[in-house]
C-alpha cells in the first residue's frame, strides 16, 4: 500500500461520513503558496500540525486567560483555554457531521494573536495602533506574517478564515465561510464562559449560588451540566436548521438567551468587575512602558521585527513584538529595562 492511498483513504472516509454542508479536505480552496499534497495527512491535518509545532502556540502556556500570575496549578492559561475550545468544538462538529480536522486546526490557532495579560494587553495595543488592534486579526497575522521567521505557516484559506471570524457571538454579518469555523466561534464562548466561572469560584470571587437562578435553571447547576446543555442544544438545533435548508449554526431560543445573559453577568462581575481592576491597571502600566520604550529604541527589536519596521513602520513592528510576548517574558523584559539592579561598588 502506498502512502498516497492513506490520504486518499481519509478523504474517501470524509465522503462517506460527513454531511454535504461540511468542508471536504479534497475541496479546499488551497494555500497562497501552492504545495504538493502530503502523503499521509489531509491539508487540514497539515495545518493543525503546523500550528501545534509553532512557537506562538507554545507561548500560549504562559499567557493569561483571566487571572494574572496566579500561583495555583489549576487556573486556566490561554493554552488550556485553547485546548478546551478544541475539545468542545470537535464534539459538536462530530455530532453534526462536520470536518473534525478543520475544526481542530481553527480552534488551535484561534488565539495565537492574544497579547500578554489577557484583554488588558489588547486594550493597550488598540489605543497604540492608529488602525486599532484586534486579537483575531493578529492571530491571522501570526500565521501569515510572523511565524517561521517571517515566512508564515502557509495555512489553507479555510483555516485562516475560521481564525479571523472566531470572535463575537455569531450574530454579525461577518461570519466564517465554513460551518466548521462557525462552530469554533460558538465553542470559544461555551468554553471560556464555563471555565472562567470555574476559575472565579476557585479564586473566591463567585459561588455557584451567586449565579443567576434563571440561567442555572436553563443551563445546569455545574460546569459540566452547562457545557453538556450548550453542546447538545447546538448539535440538535443545527441539524434541524440544516434539515430545513438553512446554512448556519443554531441554538434554541431559551438556551441562546441564557448564554447571552451568562456572558453579560461575567462581564459585569468578573471581566470588568472591581475585583480585578487593580491587577488590570498594573498589567496595562507594564505594557504601556514597554510600548513606549521600544518605540524610542526600535533598534533593540529582534531582526524579524526590524524587517517589519522597514516595510510597515515602527508602530506595527513594536505592536507585533509586544503582542507575541508571554506574561513571563513581558515582566522579565520590564524588570530588565526599568527595575534597578543591586550593584556592589
């Protein structure tokens, strides 16, 4: 048996198992730079592997999800969030009959552009850049422009499109072209809402009893119950939607409204709440100082960012460099530049 038959066997298996609205590997729109097909893996499997082996993916383990510099072992990081999104999305995708490999590649790459210290970093760079900063767009920039010493990962159009459109609740007109990409968009919210509640309870900022009673009644009394309700609802309603000839991810009215209210509750009480305000301000201060420093000292940027400065300007190069920093590297760099060192005379 030749290796080529292995990839073709996987593609034929897709023909037998995926619904017609799914994205078939053999029908991919391809890459900006044409490559020969892999002997064993489909194009989306290749993309998944390139993301997993990238430096930006490894840095996610030291990037904040919500809680900055927590010393407990069980708080989520941006990496564990990414893995939970992938798990939720793949479960939904398999339940509907979509391409699991495409879903996994999009999910694993969706937050590569997140700045250190969660959305605090994004806010700093959004003010700094004239055109603004959005982490979903930066994630695309990472895989197209920054990874692999500036050569990018040359991912398929479907994966890049899914990464670009993963933000939001899926109600805007700007949605991923594929159902797989739209599933990741919903799965991102399902994952972070529920694991952020879990981390907030661990931090002593919430209790299960403090969650709105109507939301609990609809979604469930625990993290696992709420995820199970949301996942099963999307599978059931999307299959029904497709059966009615509609192309899109769907939720029942009651579950959708409960999810929206839970999101509002978390923004009010946790993400923008008073409990984390002091730490948010500290994080922003650190990032602002680093931005200002590298604008004045762009000659100290790594070579890949110096090339970006030449073609796209100092602000863009500094934003790319700062956005790629992990929390730990950010703090270490700040300390190196600004904190006095003990010197023996």
